[in-house]
């Protein structure tokens, strides 16, 4: 099964150097989808996003459909990453 993954800025605790604000979002339906997200944040979360695109299950989580990850820049931005089955 293929998935569509949405990355959404869930929380911002200080000024984000990339200008991200709560509610910003990006949708990915394939690994080559173009994105305008901060490259540092994307580098930190890409493995999780890619795994979610392919349907990975996260054994440490009660809900593999939604995951939260913080930006490596002091955790200023928290991203909510969610997936839903891709409808052709």
C-alpha cells in the first residue's frame, strides 16, 4: 500500500530561522516530491518521512499513522508527520 505523508508545523517555541510558522504544511506523495521546507529540518526527519511513505510501523509508538519530530535547531520547531493511504 502507498501512502501520502503530510508534514505540518505543530509548534514553534522561538523564532524559526527558516521562517516556519505553526500551520505551515507540505504534502508528499512520492520520494521525489519537491519541498520548500528548511533543508536542515528535512534532513533530520527525511528517514521517518520516507519510512512512513512506505508504510513502516514504529514499534515504540501507539500510533504509526502520526509521529512528532523536533527540528535539530534546539527543538524550536516541532513537526507533526501524518500519513493516509494514497488514493490513485
